[in-house]
């Protein structure tokens, strides 16, 4: 079958890597892709948000099945447009993707259905929001309602920080996405990413992963898209995993179906494991990145029949097998990320890193210019290693990172620290 993957990050490289290995794949196309994906798929320069361009591409390339990576085209209705054109798609409708596109929708859905999440209030003006901050007391978390590429959340330890965030959001920092603002209680605990394939009714969990959202070692500094990840997430014990399925994932899938917005695609719950049990920080309507770069390498089964099964409403008959190996991914980013960063610097010696056993290098912000591989984005590479233990995977991933010659890049040196701080089981 002819498959199109939409997107250009490390997540899409990992998806292309897995789909290219499927027995069902005849042709793999990626829009727009990146320099790494170009080794596996035909990359076509159509932006992930160019819905009309993607529909034309599907016709030109006789695409049978589309896998959508990022949230923006989903929220804009790409899956709806493809379905209307008779093209099979893995990814939710715009109505179902609202679970990520509107944090207010997500929080209210959780509240209505008793899905555990931090107590919150929604505000449409700064004065009332400020008054609530004073009444409730810090720490509090301030969130813009709409999609702002992961930048719309401020964890405020002081009243001044909370008030400044409210002012910035209502002042238009995020445009329309900041017209409504959530103020919620701050949860304490360890974060895990729980992703399930969903076919509208059934929910098939993937291996859990842990992300490292802060830019600095020891989880300090500003939030990023994710600086590294590992799987399995030991903090999520089998008992907790059962609780997440029973209290969070299945109720969310049922709630969306009952609202007339059946969810088809990858449903990602960002969870805080609190003393009172797992609580929802957010839902995303897609695979996580870099989580995808550690989850897919651990998958023994062919991913494509599972994605098609989700799209066909047939997940109940799909079973996934996993390797017992752990996977750990270190993200290399351009110096300055998540703020302003340079572009166009050459990256050398990648082949040496890729030649190490059980190492996969996924590209995110890379391009090829005059035959040279160059850094283009904020997050540029994801270096994943698989090994029998997480500690060995960490050692191998950093051994590969150290072979890459890219002076303008940086990474966190402590990916996996929370799991490795406790003695290995
Ligand atoms: P979100 O985009 O909602 O996942 O928020 C981004 C990050 O902010 C999360 O990964 C958490 O680290 C943090 N965060 C969000 N909500 C809360 C909360 N209620 N309590 C503590 N931290 C939070
Ligand atoms: N790694 C976080 C995310 O994909 O949203």
C-alpha cells in the first residue's frame, strides 16, 4: 500500500522508520519530511498545514493511507478532509482533536466525566484571573487555552510570576489562543507520557515513556518540546497502568464518543503521578515527540496493521508485542533553544554514531544544503539506543552522541536520571 506520513520532526522520522519496515508498505511518501527521512521516503515539499496541497499530493501519489504526525493539521481538519475524499487516515477529526486544541475543552471534559485532573477555573479577563490567584495562593499553573506549540504553560511559584503570565496571555502574547486562560492547582509528582492507539471506541495502550521537558539538567529552566525520553517508564507500575486505563484513557475515549466526537488516532495523556494517583496534565491528539523515538524502536510488531486497525475501528482484534529492551533517546538541539538559535551549521560524523550497535539517529530539524547535512530547527537530532537495561541504553546513547561533530549543538547529559537514581531492579 502507498502511505503518506505528514510532518517533519523526529516523531515522523521514527514513524517513517517503522512504516518503511512494514510488510504492507509498497511506497512511502513524507510531507515535508527532513534530511533523515529522505533516506526512507520520498520527501515532497508540501507543508504539514497545507491541507489543499496534501489532498492534491494524495491524488498524485495514489496514497491509500495517511498518518498525521503533528497536531496543527489535525486541529485544522486534515483528517476530516481526507476522510471526505475517501482516503483512509490515522489521526482524529478536528472535533476530536479539540481535546488538545482547546485546553478549556479538555479540562471541562475531564471535570464532567470525573477524570482526575487538577482543580481549575477558566477566565476571559485578567482582573478576575488575578483575583483568583490571590484567593487561591501559589504555586499555580497558568495556561493559554489554544495551541501555542507547547509554550502556553507557566508554572508560577510566586504571585508575581502568575500575574505576569496572566498579563502576557491576555495582552496578546499568544494571539487568539490566549483569549481564555486557565488557572489550575500545581500538582506534585513524577510525569509520565501514556499513549494509546484509539479506534473511536477501543483503546490499545503503547509502552509508557518518560519525557524531559525542561531544557536544563536536573529538570531546570524553561519548558521545551522535550529534550530526551526513555521507555519503559518504571514509575508507571503495572497497577498504575491499570488505573490509568480504567480511570483516564477509557473514560476519555467514551466521553469523546458520547460527545459525538469519536477519537481515532494516538491519544496521548500527559500524567502526573501524584500521592492521590495519576492525574491528567493534558491530552494530546497525536504521538509524543521524543516519546515516539523510544516507543517505536521497542515495538516488535508491525505498526502499520495497528494504525490501519485504528482507522478501521478494528483495534479490538489487534495485539502488539514489545521487546524487553529499554530505549533511551537524547535530543540534540541548537544552542539557544528553546529561544532564538542559529541555523545552517554543518553536522558531521553522523555515520559513525549510526554505526554503533543498537543505535538509531532520528532527524528533526535537519536539511541538506550543497551536499552537507545542516542544522535547521531547534530540536535537530534524536539519538536513540536500545539495550537490556536503561543504564546500558543511556551509556550507548551518549557514546553515539559523543561521536557527532556539531559545535553549535547541545544536549542534556542526564537523560534517564530519575529512573537511574534508584537501584536497578
Ligand atoms: P501541558 O502542556 O499542559 O502538559 O504543560 C506543560 C508542562 O507544564 C507539563 O509537562 C508539566 O511539567 C507542567 N504542568 C502543567 N500542568 C501542571 C500542573 N497542574 N501542575 C504541575 N505542573 C504542570
Ligand atoms: N514530548 C511532549 C509532547 O510531544 O507533547
